C-alpha cells in the first residue's frame, strides 16, 4: 500500500480538506432537510386529524423508527458491502427518492371518520415521505463510515455534532422564518430543490469513495481524543440503548405537556426538539463540555423546578412553564447524551453505536406514542422519564468516572455512602412524583386517555352543599354540571346566559332553530334547545362522546333533537349538504386553543355554505396563551361580515368561568340587539401585522405573546 493510501488516499487529488468539506456539506444538508420535513409534513396533516398534539407524537414515532431503519441500513452497508457497492446502492436509493417528489400528501389520505388514527398517520407518512426520509436518515452514519474508510485520522464523531447543528438550524428556521414567509406549497417546493442539492453532494462523496476504495484495507485510526473503548461491552451497549431512550421519552413527554397547556403549534414542537438536538451538538463536539458534578447539581435543580410547576398547576404563567420545562429537558438531555458520549466506542464501531442510539430513540418514542396511552390514563410519562434519568445517572456515577467499564458492583462497594445517599434521593424523587400524580385521586370520578389526549371527570365545587362534576383536559376545564337534578339543566362555565354564545342564542328567532356545535365538551349548549330545535354536534374524540353521555345529562335531557357526527368537523361539513344552521358554535379546543384549520378563509367559506342568510358564527376564543381576535377581525373584513366580542365572567360565582366569544354574521340584525350591543367590547388588536389565515398560510407564532383569559 502506498503512503498516500495509508494516510487517507485523498491528498493527491486535491487534499484532505476539500474532500472532508464535501462530506461535511452533504451531512449538514441531509440533516437540515431531515428535520425541516418534520414540522412541514406535520403541518400538512394536522388539520386532517383534529389539530391534536397526538399528531406530532405519532409523527415523531415515525421519524424515530425510520431513523433507526436508516441507521441499520448504514451499519450493514458499512459492514457487509464493499465501498463501491455501498456507494452505488445509496445513489440508487437517492434517485428513487427524487422520483417521489413533491412530498405533499394526497387528499385521498384524509380520514373518512373519527376513531384511532395512529396507524393511518403512519401509513400516510410512509407513502408520502417514507423513502426520502429513510435516505436522509442514513446520511450521517453512512457518510461518516465512508469518510472513515476513505481517510485516516479523520474525526467522524464531530461530524455527528455537525449533523445536529444542521438539524437545529432547520428546526429553528421553520417557525421563526419559513412558516411566516412562505406558504406550505412554497415550503414543499424549496424542500424539493434542497433534496436535489443533497443528491449532488451524495454523488460527489460517492465518487470520492469510489476512487479511494482501496483504503478500506488500511487499519482504522484510533479515536483522536483517546476516548475510544473498543466495540463496547454488554453493559455499555445496554446504556447505548437506555440513555437515548430516556432522552426521547423526556422530549416527547415535555412536548405533550407544553402543547397541552398552551397550543399545538410548530414553535412548541420544535423548541423542545431543538434543545434535545442542541444537547447532542454540545456533547458530541468535545468531552470538555459535559462534567458530571455541575450537571449533577443542575439535574437536581431542574427536577425540583419541574416538580414545582407540576405542583402549582395552572397557577404558573404559560411563559414560565415553557421556560422551566424546556430548561429541565435540556439539562436531562445533557446528562443522557453526555454520558452516552463518554461510553462511545472506537470509530471502527461507530455505525453500530449509532444504530443503538437510534434504536433507543425509537423505543422512547414507541413508549410515549403507543404504550403510554394503553397503560396510563393520564400524562405521567414525564414523571417516569424524570425518574429514569435520575436512575441512569446514579448507576453511571457508581463507575466513579473510570474511562473503562468495570461493572456496577465494584463501584457500589467502593462508594457505599454515595450510593446510599443517591439512592435515597432517587427514592424521594419517585415518591414525590407519585404523590403529585395522584394527589387529586379523592376528587377523581374517572380518567380516560386516547390519541386525542387525557381527560378526567372530577368532583368540583363544595361537594357537601353544591356538588358539581367537571370535565378537564390538562388544567383546562371543558364543562361543568350541577349534580342536583333541579340545577342540572342550568348552563355553566363559559356557556351561561350572559356569555357571548348565550346572548346569541337568546337573540335568535322563536321558531324552531338549527344549531351546529363544533366540539361537544359535556354538551352544555344542548340546554338551550327548545322543542322542535335540532342540535347537530361535530366531535372528533369518541371518548368525549362517551363521557358526555355517561357522566353528564345535558344531551339526554335536551328538549330538542340531538345528532352527533363523529370525526373532524371540517371534513364532515365538506361532505354534507347545506345544513341551514341558525347558529354555528366553534368550541373545538385542542389543548388550550382552537385548531388553526377551523379559522382559515377556506373554513369560513365552508361555514357560510351551511348558515342561513341571517345566521351567526360564535367562536370561543378564551385562551391563556393566544389572542385570536385579530385573526377573526381579518376574516370578518375579508367576508364583509359584522363582528362583536363578548367577554364575561363572575368571580363571585365559581360555576361561571370567564369567557371570550366572538360573534360574526353577514346580517347586523341579531348583532345589533340591545343585549349584545351593550355587552360587546372592541376587539383587542395586535401590534404585529397578522395576515389573513388560509389553508396554505396560518401561523400562531405572531399571536402567542398576546394572551387572553381562559381560566
């Protein structure tokens, strides 16, 4: 073998730096596209499945599973294929993926009815982005393997950090720039051109590997920082799985928690994911960034802060909640990924190491997306993730920081005081988290959980004097009813006679009315129906229908006729003939805000088709985190409709919740009635210019910082 070949074989053809730059560019571009497609495709399909945070969780399961498949492909390609064959196979896959562009999903994937959509989402993603995502997911480990075979003395682990930087830039660029400057279709076209650039980079890297294929026989270089540890022992490989699995559980659990309490928007998807990736960037750049002592202290502080937020519930401002959850996630991920880096093998075994990391991430996603809804009736995976993080950190600290794996037992025997003290702290953490999750069990009537979230029916009010039942989702109440049969028919919470929807219903003509309700809750608005009225309810979550008919009596005692259509309201209305509604109430909350796809220009054109000429649309905009009034003002101007905002609350009567309803109508006749005119206030405008929302363009980012009041 020549000296050139032994030293990398590339210096004679332009030097190592340009060749390394080609690999770095392609890895960076692949990672950028890999994570840019995540919020883009999710935003496409989110309206089809009710705008629930479960859509993002299911998508993350798909992304992690395909990432694992890509890493397995990269691993076996490196182990079993000759360099030229490996390069040729990957170029064939890249060309096949190019043939699948554009990545926009077909309308034929829209669900026909309600129910459990997890498998339909997974099938949709596989058909629309499966192959391109698979090709991109293999890029980082595959090209690092190519580089290691083509160039001695390279630093492949730092390219993993570069890959994470590309992913991070894509995630941050989407909500802060792309979403607010480009339509969905333009974003998809830009992504397609980016994939073409990636394909060119792959061809260049494959050419470099092809011309230097003889280097595969050269002995691999040792790890540049001397931290390599061979192929890894059984215990090391166990932690290669457990640590990324813990990070993945905490990522999705934190995202679910934030979206549940604020809004299901790309910004709140990508913020936790960006911090998760940032921990990879920092930890895999250099071992000097992670130290056990400072991050051990930070881990204790982070867990304490998260426990405080869980304990205080809705008493903590949304911005502070987001900050604490995200900071806690970052610290936990730094611990998981910092320890993971400390256990890395020799570069010869890096593809197997990356396969284990991807498998761990996929297992974590599988637990949160599929297993947790089956075994838990509330969101407690965050609790379990925190406990697991503490346990793994304790076990790894028992090694006493030795660079070589020595087994657990010697560490425990050498440091009994540390082990006992840390174990006691971990047990205390577990007990505290268990107590927090179960502290309201004495008030709990029932819990239920499915794809659309976790709900609970609880005792409310003074149970001895004026007992009530309340339906809650997270910390948000979605309905309340008096237990006393004499009071059970009284509208409560956001739906009282003086609320916006109550005033609108009171202003409708006396003749039999047709009422459309988008979002059932506990069925409170059915209390307004008179004999001869029709109440047509659109509800996507079958569990809500079950709860409303088994634990509450508004529907069964309704004096009119009740019809319930299961499925996304907008998709259902698209398939129906004009309903001639006198009033259409939009009260379909996904977590703490109305799903975006119900508030676009196309959606209101659909509602207009189903309204009588003098009909009213009543939009429930109460929220702790967003101000939708500028959005509705834009729609009113575009349609030429009248608009009134009614805000009402009664602190002295706890069964009356503070509510904000926006009433819109083509006719001013009903909106000009004395009761509505005297109760209305001017809409709250936004300092930012909010464009008209359409199906192709809608962003909550610009209105997240202008909260209204939903309590």
